[in-house]
C-alpha cells in the first residue's frame, strides 16, 4: 500500500496526466496535441504534432475520429487501471472543491480494471498556503 499527499494543483496534474495516458491507450492520441496546445508551444508546432497524431491513429488502424471505449478488450490493463485512478481522484477533488451537483467528476467510478481493486483516496485538508491555487497550467 502507498500513500501520496498532494496539494490541489498537484492533484489536478495527476488527473490530467493519467487521463491523457488512459486516452492514448484508447486510441485518442489527439489528446497529446490538445495537452501541448495549452503549453508554451507555438501554433505551428502544435499543428505539426496534430498531424503526427493523425498519422499515429492511422498506423494503429483507427479512422481519424475513432477510438476504443474504455471497456474495449483491446484497451490494455494499464489504460483501464489509469482510468479508475482518474475517476476516484476526480470524485475526491470534486467533493473537496464542492463542484456543482451536475459535475461528471462527482460520478462514481466505473471500475474498468476488474483485476485490480479500486484505489482509495481521501481529502485531508485544504491548506491554502500549500494550495498553490494561483497556478493555472493544468
């Protein structure tokens, strides 16, 4: 068993990273260009990455807008387990941040990787000094 303590910013980064990882395993490789478009890369670089993502999808046998669903047997265990972690962490964050009751983040995890128990996550405290809420590059 492992325990990891994160501030709000770090928790959102973990969600973003694992979400991206799971989506790549589902064939949604375009998410790489989306993530990079939020960084310090210029439009030309991001467009080149977007074209390369289209080539990767084609090499994997996907049509441009196609991908697997998370429960598809071709999605590896790592993708499914990552999605489970994302959903558990998002739900914990949503409750701590008091998201609107219609937030998808509040939904119960689907438990995609049936070979692994759902992770557990709990909110400890909102320490404003360690919160780093002024960071927005998630």
